[in-house]
């Protein structure tokens, strides 16, 4: 009889902790969840029954049932299981039952190519031991008190009090065994998940300015590189039409198009080796890096090289809108979103210089909780309000004041980070309210952007109504003027800028044209199809965005680093 009760308890607890996940989850997240399930099943089906049998050999059937109830109730409420845990959707800010516990790791697969948003919350809990033992003490205390009080009034103890107390004592002992086993699994897998990822490939993209002419014949004979140039010409719009007319480029063609970008991934390894022997500066001092993979690991990959060296961070993370049409996950529980953000914010802060600056772009969905999170790690400087579009169509039907802005939070590593004051040049004929001409260089920039006739910082939404920009130009000028303003206020030339939600590459493009070093991170599919092509266009002298204001002609070098999406046990 004891064996059957023990098996029933083990099965019930295994169902609480066993992680169910869809086949669409892949890469390191799939590996972690699979390994976690294996270890959980091993403990609950092999080790726990032996412990339970030993501790309950003299139990009555009623005591077995009570033990089953106490264990399942406690671990359903506090055990960080994968199923419908009642606390899984609660905010981290709930002091009574914070979920997930502080220090948790959110396993979100940002490396996938599927358009479906990730709605499931998968976590690792390296600090779960302390969380569970604290709650076990509270839970056990409630059980003991309930023998003598009900609704705050004293009551006579039950007739079978001794059996109940023995059951509570055994419950406490078995719960400790489970807590230690689960905590060991979580700590081991967390350390495994946080292991640095090895780059599986690194390729160099550089304009022909940095490539010795002795290698040009080999470049011209490479059909993959020529196909890459045809795609590049299409992205350059009118500026690329002449390139498209040249069906068989030759050495003279290359001499007149020295800004053309080559990508070493199209060539055998001996070409890359020869290139770096002739031009070692391409490897030693590139203008930028694109890190392809989960930014959780990307931030850890660059830690040793760039800790304390990033002057400005700008991110435009998922807003958690619940929109499933995006090419990236944008549907999380609030707690999962905050944990995902915190897991990346902590290592990012360590990369900043002492006077570095952090800008984060957000809308109203997670604005309040994001500020509470940021306040824990950085010094709040100001909140920038950016008017983003016209109020028209379906948007204007809402029975409330129409939201027409995004927020950009401005934080510093210190209380007084580097800040370079920005002004808007006075228009011709501008006079002050007293009728006199202004004496300064321009109108000081406020913290409300695109909210006056003098400040035309138009968003993509506004540009989409304008005939001033053609389709190709719009695709590559998405708010470079916004990033120009941010980067100019927080960096000097040659300073390094980081965007670990790089998306379409606007931060990297603006930084490159402004003479800053840069690092961009995103999913491999995004880097391969959007980010790297965008930056190749920039190197080739694209005329879009802020190019005219900075007299951008092209040139430069960047590396693309592919991080391993899978784990390798050591």
C-alpha cells in the first residue's frame, strides 16, 4: 500500500515540475528544457519513491492522503512548475508572492525564424532554494497554527493531533529533500545556460578601400559576391541603377566603385587569411560588430572585450503589445517580459563607461514597470516624449484621448553622465517674442520631440504620409534622425555605441555615418537578412537618412559573429 501512495505522490509532483513545450521551440532553449525534464523525471520516479517509502512506513491511509495534499498544494503554489502555476502571471512587484523569484532566467528563444510570438513562459531559477525554504517555513507554520486557531479564534485540538503532527513533520522533511533536488537541477542548468557561447563563424564585411588590388581578380571571379552586389544595387535605389547596367564588372569598374562592400563568407578560408595578412587592420580595428544569436549570450560574449568601454546604449525592445504579426516575440506575461529585460539589463550596465548613457525606447504597454526596473540599476536623467504620428483613421475612433507618442527613457551610469547639449538651428527670419533676433546657436532641445513647428523629428508613421521620400529611401532611413540626435548628445567621435535589440539596424547605420564605433545584436535570421545587408548598403555609401547631413560617401569595415545556438556540455 505504501508503494502505491508513494508512486501517486511522485506522479503528481512530476506533473507539476515537468516542462511541456511545443516542437517549435528549438536551439538552446529546447536543450535546456529537455535536460531539465530528464533530471526531474529521474528524481521523481526513482529517488523520491524510496524517500517517501522510508519516511511513511508506519503511516495510515489518512496520513498518506494528507501528505499527498500538503506536498501538491505547497509545490503547486510555490514550486515554480511549468504548468498553470497560480503565480506565473503575477507581477514581480507583488511583495507577498514575487514571481518569478529574484535572479530567475527567462528562457526566450530569440534565435528562431518563426513569426509566431512566444507566449509560454519558461524559466530557470538559480536562486530557488532560498525562495522555497522561506515559503516552506511559512506554509508549515500555517499548518501548525491551524490546529489551535480557526478564523483567529482558539479551537480545541483535533483528536488525531499526534497523527497530524507526525504527517506535518514528514511533509517538512520530504519537502526539504525535493527542494534540495530541484534547486540542484536549477543551479546546474542555469550555470550551463549562462556558459559563454563559442562563435561558430566570423566573417568580415569591408569596402574595397581596404582590399589590396592584388585580390580584386579573385573577387571579380566569385559569382556569390557579384550576386551580392546586384542585391546591393537594388537596395541603393537610384544610386545603384548604373551598377545594375554593368553585367560583367571588371577592374576599372571596381576602381570607380571603391565603396562596394565585399563579404568574406562568399570566399574560401584561404582568401580571408590572405586578406588579413595584407590588411591586418581589418581584423584589429573594425568599425563595428554584428553579433548573430540570442542577445542574452551576445552580451556575455562581448563582456571581456568591452566591459566599461561602451559610451552609449540605445535599445528599442519588444513593447509586449501582444502582436503576433511581428518577426520577433512580442507577447509575454508581464513578469516574463520584465525578467527577460532584467536578464539583459544587468550585463549591459556593466559594459557602460563610468559616464555612459542608456536610452530605452518604449510605449505605454510596459512603460511604468520598465522604469521601476531601470531605477534599480541606473540613475534616471529624464523622460523624453516623442510624438510619433498623425491622429487619423481607425486610431481616432478610440473613446479616450488618443495616444500619439512613444517614450524614450534617458539613464546614466552615474548621476551626471556625458551630455552634449543639442540645439535646433533658428530658421531664417526667426525673432524672439520681444521682436529681437536670437544671439545663441539655436533653440535648446526640449524633452518633447516633434511637438512644435521648429522641431520636425518625424517618425516613420509621419513619413509614410509624405511624398518626399520614395519607397527604397523610407526602407533605409527609418528614424536615423532620431538616433542621430541621441548619439550626438551622448558620444564623441570614435566612442562606441551598443544596440542589443538592433532590429533593422538604424542605430548601427546612424553611428557608422557619424564616425562612432558600434555593436549590434539580434537573432541570426535578422542579422543575415536585414542587419548585415543594411550595413553593407551603408558601407557602400547609401544616400538615405542622415547621409547628406554628414556628407556620407561610404567606407568602413564590420565583423559578423555567429554565436552557437546550441549548448555543448562539458
